[in-house]
C-alpha cells in the first residue's frame, strides 16, 4: 500500500550508507604525496596536553611522559559536501589510507601509542578539508641533567618534536595557539620533584645532508624535594660527626672506648656515602652531596687522628715523668697504661705503681674469688676504689690532655661554619 511505501522511505536504517572512502574520494587521489605538493610548504599546527610525567630517572638521564598530541592541517583532497557543515570522525583504520604528518620525538628512547581497549587514535575531517589528528602517546626521552648541585638542583628538560622526512621547504611546524598550545593536567605531581613551569618554544634544526627543519620544544623545569635527602643523607652524616666528638670527653687512657667509637663512626660514614653513590650515575664531576659527605667524613677521620696524637703524646709525657721520679733499687715500675691492661682499673700517674704492690693485688683478687664470703677484708685495691669515688671529676680533669680541650671547641666551631657556608652557597 502507499502507507507502507512511505514508511520504508522514512526508515533510514534500510538505506545503504556510503563508505568513507567513497565519501572522501580517497581512491581518486594519491595520498603518498603531501597536500599542495610542489608548492609552498604545508603548515601543520600542533597542540599538546600533558596527561602525566610518569618518572624521572637520574641513572638513565631520561624522563617518561604521557601526552595527547594533536595535529592540524588542511587537505583539500578530503573535502566533502555537507548540508549541515558537520565534521566526520574516524578511528585509526583510516589513517593508513591518507597522508598524515610524520612528526617524531627527537632524542626519544622508547614510545608507543596506547591501544587499550582499541588504538587511541582519532581523525576528524571537516567539509572544507581541515583535519584534526589526535594521538595518546607515552614517550621516554633523554634529559641532559647537571648534577653538580645535587640534591639541591633544578633540572631543565625538554621534549622536542620534528618532521622526519619533510624539511622547512615542504612542511612548517608551528604551535597552533601560541603559548596556549601547551596545557597540563592540574593533578600532575612527582615524588622527588616540584614542577616549576611548563613552556612551549620553537626553533630550527640543521642537518648537513638534508637541510633545515622546524622543531618544537616542550620545556619544563623540575626542582628537587630536599627533605628526603635531609633525612636519608645529611642528618645521619651530621649525627655521625657529632658522635665522633664524644671521644673528646672520654678519658685519654680508655683506649678501647675511644678507638672503637672512632672506627664505628668512620665505617658508618663510609656506608652512607656508598648508599648515595649507588643511586646516582657515575659522573666525572663532584656533586654538592659529595662535598658535604666528604667534609663530614674528614671531620670523623680527624677525630680518630686526634686521639692517636693524644695517646702518643701522653705516652711520651708519662715516660718522661717516670724517668724524673726514679725508683729505689730492687723495685720495678709499671706505667699506667700497662697497669690498666693488666687489672682493668684506672691508674693515676701520681700514684706509684710498683710490681710488688701489683702482684699483691692480683693475689688478693684470686683469694677473694675463691672465698667470696669474706667481705670484711679491707684490701689496698678496695681502699683505692673508695678514694676514687668522690674524685672522679677531678681525676678526669687532671688527666685531660690539652689537645682534647682545644678539640672540644675547634671541631664544633669549624663544622658549624662549614654548614653555614655550604647551605648559603647551594640554596
């Protein structure tokens, strides 16, 4: 009936649609050639939206960035008739059949187009032949970093875009909207860096065999977080230096205590320096953290050398005193250091220590160990300990070497001055 025929005409789903190749007349043109081949260079506008900066690697000196890369150009071969002046949008399957700009990333190491769930490619064609070509790409590119101020440094990196085949006589790359062509996600953040700025710039690159090419730059400045390195490197090094100063307040004859403290702090500083170097590239120049750690290591090392000098001068001084005093014939003398090695007690240089008295004390110690129940025996050793109980401070002051006295003032003062100039210089 007439009614059924009219309804069939209104049903657009029954009308066989035209193929995109037929609508855009792709088969009628050779898209191996650029638009306007043989004439003036074709202008290709670029704009970029940075989705994220995924990582910054100091060891590899590179960065990884995910971005939306959009190209704008006009190809009159793709123009079509449209009553409503609406554009047509296609996916990546049409890209291989038409001409697109061959933009690549200079100094890139790895890059790929995301393909989940389908390839992230979009092509939009307008009736007058204007084309929008958009890609979602993750790219890893080189960043020439300078670590002379590490970790108080600011790194300037750039991602560079350029046509691979077409020089400036065939293709002109430019930022589509000037400085506004580069936009970033507001939530971009990095674990070790502050992102200080993003900027877009352009220039020319020259190759001796092929000529001049237009090049676009995505510039960004990264300032490193310092608090992590303060906790992991600077603060532990500072504590090790101050711990080494404890040796200046320990009695100069306590050889095991002062030597073990010095060796422990030296080894700890070596461990801190090794840990910092392991996470950094092997550069041939000195970094700021190296200056701080090596100066701190020098302070710790000098505290060990300071005690070596104190011990040596103390031994010479005691030998001179024993020679001046002299002993009666038949009596054998023993110096304070040897006596301490035998019985583990502190011996003042002013107290005469003869071999007979030392032997008597050893015999009394053995007797007391066997007969522990005898507690009322007042031996010379017990008398000596009682006499020292109220005079520990006086004895330490009397046995303090002049080098230790000066070291207690000089070492902290010089270290404070060093820290002041270090932080003023690098911050």
